[in-house]
C-alpha cells in the first residue's frame, strides 16, 4: 500500500493483495466508507490469528497438541459447539475416568490403616516384600491428577473462547486410566472386598473434609464459569442490537440468541446443581464424634497386636515387652501347634516371611509351619527379616543394643508368652489355628493348648480372653472362668445364651448403637486392627472398650478424640462455610458480568469518539 500527498488521502489497493476485502472505488477506496462494525470484526480475527497468546498456546499444546495459532478454532459466538463431534462422544469416558480415579484415590488414602496388612496379604502370592499399598496410592494420585488437569485445561480453553479438540494421545491416556481403575477394582474386590465397608466407616470422619474440598473446588471453578457466562451474555446483547438495526435477519439472529441463552442456562444450572449437592453433603453425616458435651466415655485401652510390631519383630519376646512398656493392657497373638505337640506363636501358615527358613532349610520354605518339630523351630531366627524387609515405613529408630537384641529373636513358645502375661498381669487373646491333615494332633490341638495354659503355666483365669470358636462348650466346661469372646456379631439373646462376655470385631463392624446395647448386658467390645489416630478417635467416640493396634506408641499420645464437637458447633461451621462460599461465587459472577459490560461500553465510547473526530475533521476541511 502507498499514500499519495494530496489533501484527501487515497490508499492504493494492489490486485495481488487478497488479505482483506475492502470497499473500493476503482483502484482506490475511501476509509470513510468502512463501517466500524466490520473493522471490529476484522481486528478480532487478526488478533486471534496473529496475536501473541503464550498461555493459550501452552494450554492448547497440552490439551490438543496444537502449538500453532492457525490450528486453533475460535468460538466467534455462543452458537458454535464447544468441541468437535469426536470429543462430544468421548466426553462420557472422560467423566467416568475422573470418577473412577477419584474413588480409587480415596479408597487407598483411607486404607492407610491397613497398608501393612495389605502388603502382608500380597506377600503370600508374590513371595517378595514390597510397599504395594504405597505404590497404589502414588498410582492413584497420578491418575487423578492427570484427569483433573485435562478437565481444568478444557475449562480454561472454553473460557478463552477456544474450541476443544482432545488429542488422541490424551484420549489413550484417559482410556488407560479408566481401564486401570476398573481392573484394580475387579482384581482387588473379590479378595479384599471389606475395603468398601472400611470406606463407609471412614466417611464418618472425612465428610467435613470432602465438604470443604468440594466447596474450594467450586469456588475456583466459578471464576472460568463466570467468564464464560459473561462472554455469552455479551454476545447475546450484541446480537439483539443487530436484530434491532437489521430487521431482515430477525429469524436467524433469534435462533442464535436462543442457542446462546440455552448454553448459558445449561452451564449455570449444571454448576448450581453440583454446588447444591456439595452444600447438602453434611446432611448425610452421622458420626459418633458429633455429641453433646460431657457425654464422652473413657479412653479405650490397648491390646498389642502381635506385641508392638513397629518397634520389634512381631510375635517375639521383645515385641511383647515393648507393648507392655508402652502401656498395653492386653497382648494378642496367633498360636500354631508343632508336629510334636508344642504350641508356638506364628501368624502365617508358613515360615517364609518371618524366619530365615530359606537359609536353613531352603527346600522346605513352603511347608506348613505346623509340620515342623519344635527342635527344628527353635533353631530358626525370627528377627533378621524385620531389618531386611522393613515392613513398616515409619518405624521408630532402635538403639544399637535394641537392634542387636531384635536380630537375635527366635520363635516364641506359647508357654513363655503366657508366663510373661501372667507376670505382668496382662490380658491375653489369640487365634488358634487347627493343624493340617496328617498332623498327629489335628483332633486334639485344643486340649494340648488348654493343658499348657492350665497345667504347665497356670495363668490366672481372669486374664484369658478365649476367642477360638471350636468346641467352645467343652472349653467352658473345662475352664469355666475363662472370659468367652466371640469374633462376630450375633443377636443379643444368642450371645447371652452362649455366655459371651466380649466381642472382638473388625473396625468395619463398629457401630455406636450396638456398642451401647451390648454394654447394657455386660458385654464389652474390642475393635481390631486400629492403627490410625482418626480411627482410634472414632472408636473412642463410639464407646469401644479396647482396641487391638500395631501403633500403641502413637495412639497412647492422643488425649482427646479428633473431630469431637457438638452438633450445634458443626452446624454453625457448615452454614458459615456454605454462606461464605455462596457470597464469593456471587461476587465473582457479578464482577465478571460488570467488567465485561464495562469493557464493552468503553470500546463503544471509543468508537463513538473516533466517528465524531472524523466528522469534525471533515467539517474543518470543507470550511477551509
């Protein structure tokens, strides 16, 4: 283009210039012939195509691998689809992957109480010790972070008026996350389905945190949603003005406005529905820690699960001494009968995990522990594995003397265990495993154990919590003073008829109303295995009498239950949080609507001033 030196400038338009289509007169055009509306449209297209948008380029690159501006599709108004047809079909898979990864992550975060037992469980199949639980948590975190990142980027791109086009690599990633989640649930659920009940129990504590997290997410999402709503509103107002100026295109423009209003309605209603669901989440919360003042019962006592397994090798003399040292009122263990009739302590069916059998007798690592004689068992080491496997991630450091003692631990006889408990006046409770077939004491194993307890050791009867269910009536006749404990819930009349004085239940079966009902009839409740402070707090609030734990050194420091508050206090916090978030979201929407309207008004005034300036300059030119 070139400019002549005449008073009234003419702009030469060369034929080979096809960038713009401008109103011309011959080879010249008059700038005054242009309409400001067309100038705005051309400017918007030029800015969108050639302007610098580093942030949008970064988001587009991650989401759709479109790093160049000419690859982007800008949504000129609210009538265009927000994404291509393939992405519309794929959207349900993205939502399913988000839900699946979120549930998977929550399940493994709340399962922290059972990380050690899950790793133990996996060891039985893999024969190698690894922190599988921690690995699954990391995997679930990565999957959820990836999906939520795609969702956030998509919302940001829509906010900036960009059409969504998810790259095929990201689609494969979404399908991979969905497949891993489904496969994880299908593979773990049949053998570890009690995790679902554990999740239900955890909701009694985590609901306030889920409520708070959900509100924070909705407040953050309100910013791009409000921008999108305000831009649609501005586009609708512009189209309404054009309708008023050009009556010939009223049907077409009306359909466009209806589409824009429909998009506004769907986006806002969807946002408000999700927000309302989050606001009402606390209505479904029923936690024993929401109680009136001065109604809290005494602190549950501790029973050392296989001793103190985080401080010393499990089921060893040192482990039980550590549990007693930290204030345990009872000791829990597992009893197996050797081939020559000696009861000893061993949890696993084989010796592979907790002894050095692979070094002493490598050809017999898979043989049942009960098929070995005591002469062989007492030669095995039960402490070195503790330092090689490191079964707990947060074990307390041991002194050199303690480490040396732990490494020299051996398999413990039941008689030595009972003598220690009798001496320290501690309760004992144990699981008694029946020997396998072809074992000489398969049918008389209970009598061998009772003989050791009553004749060889002579433990005080009030210290024995008899848990084994086999031949319970015979045991009651032989040792009527033993405290009978049942490992499952039964109707109250049946418990009283059987002479049950206590229940030993998994924490998934914990229920405040049942605990109160049992207590009325003199039946105490012990919950196992409780390792996390939040779960111990829940048991305390539920009125449980004792808990079996691996982490006695941690739980003993708790002076007051977590999350303990009155219902009125919780309701005030709930209403205040909801009201504050609603106020912030309202301010965000009003701010963006006013800001975009103000920017539009400012541009309108600028355009008006330009037109007036041109008219004034024309008048001055004519007068001259």
